[in-house]
C-alpha cells in the first residue's frame, strides 16, 4: 500500500511537471500601428478636428466681440462716470472669464470625445486580435512595442488583413 501511494504521488508530480513545461504559443502585435490604420480612427480624428474648428471659431468670435467692446469702452472712458467705468471693467472681466471657461469646456469635451471614441475602437480591435489569435492557435498575444526580443509570430499583418486594411 505504501508503494502504491508513492507511485501515485510520483505519477501526479510527473504529470504536473509535464503540463507546466508544455510550451505556450505566444505571438505579438503592434496595437498602435493597427489602431492608427483603422478607418474608424481616421474618422474619429476628422470628427474631433471638425468639432475643434467649430469651438475655435466660436471662441474667436467671442474674443473679437470682447475686443470691440473693450475698444468702445476705452474710447468712451473719459466721457463716462467713474462708477460706470468700474461697472464696465467688471463686465469685461466677467466676459474674459466666460471665454476662458468656454475654452476649458471645449478642451474637456474634445478630450472626452477622443477618449470615448478610442475606447470603442480599441475594444473592436481587441476583439479582432483575440479572434485572429484563437484562429491561429495562440494562447497569448503581447504588445510588440514593449518587447525587446520579438522572435514569436507577428500578428499585425494578419489582424490588419482580418479588418480589411
């Protein structure tokens, strides 16, 4: 009985080592390269640029309006009372603050649009990489840009092909 237990223990240990030593199939992909080649990314970039131009035009119009107001106030400065000039000065400061807030909100909105858009595109790309890796029998796919030695299979071209790029 003691020999049987020893035999079972040796068999389990040997089996355990065999499964641990089995080579895992590893590949790599240049995620950024594929992401930048996707038409969705170009479309997102175009949309963000278009929205950015709209914000820029709106901000320029507001700044031009403020500049005209300041020039008018400067021209009328001597003909106004001190109280009126202080009120106008406060009005100009409020307008400047409103422009800065609008500018900050525009930057934040553009950043969020880009972040959300890239997250959706990255999710699609991640699924496609997983699909290609599974189809080719790879257990792990690493980001190529972080590797020092790249001797494994490069799936970048296969993923691009699968995406129709």
